[in-house]
C-alpha cells in the first residue's frame, strides 16, 4: 500500500513507496526540515529593525513571513542560512552567527 | 471480409499507423528518422484528414520527443512516439526517466543499426542497447504482428500492476517498408479492446496536487527501483492475459514466444524478428528431408521469460542463438548471453552456440539458415564447425570465422 508523504521515512519497505516516488498531496515541503542544512544562522535584532520588510521578498526560502505589515522571528525549520537577508537589511538589523 | 478481419496489404509502418488510427492516442511528439519516419508522417496525415484528434507535437530532437512524451503522459494523456537507431540512442537519458516515473508511454521502434559505419538498415543494436532502461519490449516478425502488438501495447503498459513504458519493435525496411498481406480488425472491437486511459494519478487532475520525478536520496532510491522491478515482473502475467483476450477478438494467438516445429526438435534456432520467416522456410525444407529442426521465435524480450524459453529448449541436442546486434564484449550478442544463462539455470543439456547475423541489413537466405542447422547437427555429435566467434555470412580470410 502506497503511503502518504508524512508516513514515508527511512524505515519504509519497498512495497509501501509510491510509484516513481510520486507525491500525491500539496505542500509536503513544509514537512521537510531544510533548516538542518544550515551551517550559519541569521539572528534578528528587534531593536534595530524598522519593519521596512525588505528582507521578506529577498528570502529565497520564504522563511521571513510578514503578518499585519510586520515581520516576526525566522522560520528556522526551513532557513538554510544563505545570509541574503543580512545583505538586504539597510539597518544592520540581521547578523550572521556561526553554527546552527 | 471474413468474420474476424479485413484482408488488406500494407507495409509494417502503415500497419502500425492503422492501429494508431484505431487507438486514437491523445498526444504524439515525434522527430523523423529513417526507417520510422513514415509513422509520424501517417499520423500527421490522419490528423489533417480529421480521422483522429491526436495532438501532434513537432520537436527539435528525439531527446525532446521523449521529454515531451514524459510531460504529456504525466499530465494524464495517452502518449506515443516513434523512432529508430540514433534517434533512440539520443533518447537514452530520458528513456530511464519515463520508466522510473512509471509512465506507460508507447514507443514504436523500427529497428535500425546504430552508427557506425553509418547505415540505415535492419539491426537490433538500437533497442538491444535500451534493454536495461526499464522499458517493456515486444518484437514483431512481420507487419501483422507489428499491428497486433500495437493494439495490445497500451493494455499491457497501462495495467495498474505494470505501469511501465513499452517498445513495440519491428525490423527496419524488411518489415517497416515491405508490403505484405495483413488481416485488419474492425474499428469498434479494437476501440473496445484498448479502452480509454484512466490513470489514478495525473498532473492535470483537478482535485489533486501531484509531484512527479522527485529527487531521492540514497535511503529511498533502492526501494523505488525494487518497486519498479516488480512492475516488470508483474508484466509477464499481464502480457499473457492481454494476449488471451486479443485471441478471443482476433483469433490470433500470442505468447512470450512462438515455437515453430519446436516440440520434438533436436536442433533449434532462437531468434527475434523478420529472420524468423526465413528460418521457417528452411525448417519446412529440412523437415521434408526428415530433419528434426525447430525455431523458438522470441516475441517478448522485456520482461525476459528465460524460464519459459529454457523449458521449451529442454529437449534439444544443440541450439544456436542468433543475434542481430553485436555485444562488443568479446563473446557475442545480448540474446546469446541471456538465453544461454537461462538454459544454464534450467540445466538444459543442449550444446549452445551464439551466432551473429544480419548486421546492418545483411541479407539472410534460406541456404544460410540450412547451413547453421547442418553445423548444429555436427555440434551435437561433438564436432564444432562454428569457430570461436561465429558470424553468419561473413567474408573472412580465416574460414573458421565463417558460418
């Protein structure tokens, strides 16, 4: 029996994988923690942040989410630590720290 | 018109096109290459004449035709293409993508030599090269079988237990261009037999999101490949089921192979494709002289029904396996390797020899086949006249090379 994506892990037997490993559901990438790939981590300084939201569209992994015209903490489950947001911030409100 | 068919005369390419008219597939991306060019040409004409509503996609290469076929089939459309020789070689990378994504695409393969020397005639090096790509492969001896195999193709490939792409192969020019008698089936029963394509999952399905061809890291790939191999294993049963149903409709019987005077044969040839007609003529002549000679004509090569082949050859004293392609492995061709291995596993007592023949369209005559049977008889008596590396009809300074 082919399993849904969230039930497939490294213990699943061949009889239970989908044909061609096809995925038959939307948004399964949410369950894939690409944040584990991170070697360096962006840290948000709330004091320096002017909520200009320039970092939001620059993030290639949609890990800075704006709600009611304000950003909040990073989505560290998915942030790969590319550092683009650090370069995009005109106020020096994001810094890269070494490690996860 | 007989009860079960319409007598006609046409070439192998026309016969395939006629089957495609009856099937009316959804999409055909194709790029022309001799000797398969006529197939997309005929299909285009049928579209222009309003006989079918297939979407024809002209592409810039065979890599593109197979890539477009993959996209189309994944979208949910019944898809086919046609090619030969270097065209098939140019599809190489994406042949594997079609199979591993479990897309039941039909490929009409008109067998032609791969370069070089550059040559446009019949040889099996193209499809034999693709034998490990995960495609089903069914071969025809003549135009009738090319037509019948095409009608059965989608039923096998699209079966939920199989879900693999399928190559329907015929010999370039000898079959594809020679006009022979044929018995066609009426449209209505063919359409009912083939049915409509209703995949469970496809990209254009309105109420389902789907991802095809994901990247898989090492802990998942082996499981995916083993699951794919099961489709090939399951295909054996499905091929026979579809053949039985086809026989009910047409009166024509198909299996993994055709045995011709094989049951009591002491000396047998194993071959694929159009040469089998010539072999049957030789058998008729030799049987009239009381020689116990026979033929195992392979129809299904992928999946490889090795156990069934070996069982059919068990009573033989000597067997020659004929390859219409070089293996360039210093010992012979692919058919020789696989059939010999199957006979070894089944503990067949026969002496076995692998003979290369008919490369790049080299003619094979009844007298050539009779010579092979004569040498088989001697081989069974312990006299090997085949030489270390037998080539049928080769010109050589060393007589021991020539069969």
